[in-house]
C-alpha cells in the first residue's frame, strides 16, 4: 500500500515537473501584458497596444497547454509513451469541461492506467506492430474522451451551476460569510473550476457596479503562493531545497496574482496545504470585504493595486492572509517532520 | 564494483545535481566506479550508454519522479530510493547493494 502511494506521488510529481515551466511562462507573460495595458472595468484594454495583446496571447496559449501537459505526463509516468495520447486528450477535455487541475490529475491517472492495461493485452505476433501505433492510441483516447466528456463532465458542470446560484443568492446576505466562502473557494483548487467560479462571480459583479466582491477575491487570489513562499523562508528546516525554490517562484507569482504558484506545494501535500491556504485566503477576503476594498479589474494580487479602492486596507488584507497561511502550514508540518526526521528519539 | 545511477527531482534544478555529486563522492570513498545520469529541468545529461548499463553490476535510482527511458535498465538489478535518502544518508543507500 505504501509502495502504491509512493508510486502515485511519483507519477503526480512527474506531471507537475513538466507543467511548472508552462505555468511560469503563461502566468508571467499574462501578468506583464496586464500590468502594462490600460485597465478598464471590462478588463485590460489591448485595443491600443497590439504588442501587449501578442504577449498576452502567447501567455494564454501556454496556460491552455498546461492542463494537457500535466495530465499527459502523469499518464506518461504510469504507462510510458502510450500514456501520452489519452493523457493529453484527458487534460484538454478537463480544460474544456472546466474541471481544472483536479480534473486533469484525475484524467492523467485514468489515462495512464487505461494505456497500461491495453499494453498488457496479449496479441498474436502479426498484430503486435499495430498495437502501439493504432490500437492503443485510438482505444485509450476514445475511452478517456468518453469518460471525461460524459461521465465526469455533467457532475462538474452541475457543480459549477449550483455554486454560481448559491453565490448569487448569498450576496444579499452576510458579507463576512460571503467573503469566507469566496476566499476559501479561490484557494481550494488554485485556479481550477471552484476558484474560477468565485473569480467569474467577482468579475461579473464589476459590470454590475459592485467592486467589493472582486476586491475580496483579489486579496484571496495572491495569498496561497505568497503564504507558501513566506512559510519556506520562516522555517527553512521544514522544507526541502526544491520546495524553497518553489517558494521563491511562489512569491513572484503571488505578487502578480497567479494562485497557481501554490500548486507544486498542494500537489505534494494536499491534506496540510489546502486547508492552510483556504483559511489564509478567507482571512484576506474578510478583511478586504469589511474594509470595503473595491477592485475595478478582473485580476488579483498586488499587481492590481493601481485600480483598487482603499489601497491601505487591501495591502493589510494581503499581508494578514499571507502570514496566517505561512504560520498555519508550518504548524501543521512541524509534527509530521518530527516523525520522519533524523533526530528520531526512542521513547 | 561498477555502478550506474539516475537522479531526478520534480523541479530539476538543484536537488538532482546535489544528489549526483553526493553519489559520486560517496562511491569514490567506498572504492566503487560510478557514472551518474541526471534527469533535471534541462532533460537527460551525462546519459548512460548501453555499454555503461550492460557492464554495471547494479543501478541506483535516487528519484522523486518517474525515471525517463526506464526500459534501458531491463535485466539490471535496480535499487530505488527517494532522492532525499541520498542527501541524508548516502552510505545507507550503498549498504543496500550487499543486502
């Protein structure tokens, strides 16, 4: 069982290792383009700057490839080359049905096991050459496509609709409760469908003239990567060298409002990381909501500061959320580390 | 003893190469001949040839992600450990060879 868990962990990390450069390229190009383009209530305005639009489009393409690459290389880790076709297709569909990175992880694992099972089917010598170039790609691709588009698509889509309705009926009620829900949703899957549901709600409200919902989202968007980055700096011994490197990258991504910067941490240790970042983001969202922070741009993090109302409270909200996230994850991680560390004490 | 090894970590910019250096220095003090292939962010470096693998008595995988081109090692006895193990206690890893 332990061996099986370690193998799954290795498979997931293989996918993550291929997806990281895509997140960096997409996230940074998009934020650069947004930072230099004039901000309007409808989003960044690229009408006057075709060059910035080009940079934005390149970044968007890199983001669009990220989920297929993630799923594709999880499947590749399980089944080798035959995993690539169903894996890439599964990741593409996961984006298509808005199942986000959780959907892509699921698709990658499914694709890998399907391809691995098909590889093991005994066939006669004459048929063997057509297995890897025809039979396995077509069968595995079709199967994953059907699974993702029918079986998984409907529940995810209905989940989205329910979340959307619930949010809209709540907005007239308790502001603080709404901020807790929005902040937690933003952090929960770090750029996935739950995050995007809350984000689109905030962005849509900008057009309605309500800037505070986006303000709460904007503060919550950046605290997961900022908080994880701060955590790796506060107690360096709790973190491996590569986690500390991911922490530096996380801070950079947090500054430009890319929640995805926390994914490397969440993928490696979801049970401790996801609750920590959800609470940190909720704290940031509540402070922003109570302080009537408004965000006129459909984007988050310190990078949108020029288009934010009540700038000081916004900075305070982000700082508080970041510190809460960092302290929580380090507290949760410390006992776990003691159990496996070198200084094991005999009772 | 002739040993081949592969190191790989998820980000592939620091740990992969630290582990490779540690394996090389430990092998030297123990009197083994070792060649370490790194599978980092730049892809496969110092690639093990077919001859390297054929002549090796044992292969050590110090990896947190899946090994690229694993098929090359069919028929070789493989010891697989988490990469951290090599950095924490390299002598333990080499001790596994004789077990």
